[in-house]
């Protein structure tokens, strides 16, 4: 609820989720290859997220839940909320990935975090090209050319030390 004329929908999601990197303590504020404060609205109920595990036990962390947020979290804050989060954790052995991946009902996404923003987008697209080429009978150059036409960008965090971008493609291209 914003005013009598303006109401916002309830679209809850987890803003911060990740695993421990191979180094010692880190701030969960800064997103990177291990996750962190990515602020991607697609990290919503029903989504599946994959992380590269660096430490025994992964040391998963979760927080910063939002009731709604536009792309980029441009003012630095979303509509924050307390939340009880229920997760299912599965370990996928012998399947290395370099950056987080996300699946929604309709899309698969790869996440890149960096500054400047175009570096985050390059990371996300590079990882999507690798994932797509591994799933389809094509090399990375063919996947790159296809995704140039079919992929989309989603902006996550654009206010913290590193920006976060998700490159996505419809699941209809992954099936079959």
C-alpha cells in the first residue's frame, strides 16, 4: 500500500543468500561468486538456486528478505520485511560451477557480480553461454550467437560495493 491511488503487489524474495568462499570471513553485503547481497527479485518462493561450494558444509547464509523491490534496488533499500524461510538443501556432487545459477518456473539464469555494471553483465552472460552450450549439442560460440538473440538481463543490486546482474533465457530453449 502506497496511497489510495497506488498499491504495490506482494512479491516476496530473499535479498541475501550465499555460501562461504574459500577464504576466511567475508561481509554478506558484497555479492560475488559465492552469492551474498544479490537483491534479485527472482530469488522468490519456488526458485532453485545453485552455488559453487568452496568449504565443507557450504556454510549457507540467508537474510535481507523483501516484500517487493524494483530492478536495481536503486534507492538502496527495498520494502524490507521479517520472514520465516523454509529451504530444501541438496548437494550435487561432481558438478562444478563458477558463479550462482537460478531457476524459476519460466527461466534459467546465471548471476554475475562486479563493478562496473558491464563487467557483471559479462560474467553473467559468459556463465549462461557455458551452461547453455553444456546442455545443447552446440559449442560455446553457437550458444553465444543464439543467446545474443534470446537472452534477457535482470538487474539485481546496483548500490552496494559490487553490482549484480542475472542473464536469463526461457526454459523452453533448455528442454528437448
